[in-house]
C-alpha cells in the first residue's frame, strides 16, 4: 500500500492507546476510518480528533468476540464507506494473574478479545479486502507471543495464537495480493497495564511490572509510525522496542536457558514473599 490517502482503514480497540494513535496518524495521511471499540465515550473522542483532521470517521460499538455483533459491524462499515483497504486488529486485554488463579471466565474473556476478535475480523472482512484494489491486514500480537511469561498465561497464549494465525493467513493470501503483518510490541507508553491492574492477583508484583514497563516504554507515536511504515513496505513481521527484539533473539538462541532463568527468578521471588 503505497499511500493511505482516500483509503479506508478499520481499527478495533480504537478508543485509546495504540488504536487512538493509529487513527490520528492515518487521518493525517488522508485515510478514512471505521473506528470500533467497546467504550462509546472513548471511541467518540477518537472520532472527534480524527474528523478534526479532515477525514471521514465512523464509530461502531463492537464486542469483537461476538460473531453476530461482528458481522453486523462489517455490514455497517461497508454500507458507510463502500470499501475496506486496511484491517487493523488491535483490540486486546491483559490479565496479570497466575494460571492457578485464572478463572475459566478469565480465559474466555482473553480468548474472546485477543484471539476470536482477530479471527472474526479476518474472516468477515476478507471478502471486502479481496475486492479492494489494495488491501492489508495488521494483527497486533506481542513480544509475549514469543515466550511464556509468569502471570501472563492467557495473554501469552492468545498472542502466540495471533502470531501463528497471521503467518498462516500471510501464506494463504499472498496470491491475492494481501499482505498480513504480525506486530510484536514490547513495552509501549499506553495505559493498557494500568487499566487492568485491578484484575491482578498480586498487586505488588503487578505494580513492579508496570513501573519496569514504564521505564522501557517506547512512545506510542513511534510505535505506530513503525506499524504504518511496515504496511507501506509490506513487511510480514515487525518487532517494536528493544525489549521485544532482545526477547525474540534470546528465545531463538537459548530457548531452554532463558526459560530456566525465568523459572529461577520466579522461585527467588516467591521465596522472598
């Protein structure tokens, strides 16, 4: 996709963080927007800022994990905009709890938002993407998709699934001229962790993780610029942030060693508490 001008981009999780910044940077480049979020207040604010930049921006209240709701969302977007060129599956949630304290409801929520949301987006928008002159899919995975991290079982599992799905779709859709980009951010300067802090089963550890992430965090503006650059360059996978690059390389070079180091660190941490 050599230009975003006069294209139509669908962004889920558009009410804040990466989704909000994606909307604004695309709007500055003349891209019309279909903005989806579960929070009406937040997505209306994104719409207001995007429209101020001179583009058309529709809003849609969507539970991305609900198949029927998602199909209606697709129909609304096509009726409103007439085409879809760029699908960005950005909606996501993290739960900082041990596997033992993850309830079945926790798992269902993480799977609905993080994985089924991506499946629904790719499945139901695909016919319209194929009909477009230029089309691209961006799926937000994570550096957590490279490795199983403590207190992040549902997040790591779902983000690894997004990575695998993206690779499969990329291979299948190459003949149709549709590139699928799997995005693996490390710590980014958003409120994602803070917004789900109350879901933690170890508040002290969760706050410590949040403070560490804040120190490493890449500004959201820089992260989004890398994502949109990857779309123009048709990159199939990008790592965002030094922490994501390092974790990926270490995992590839020393898969067992890094796992043992994390296990040792967890044993020491548990012994102290």
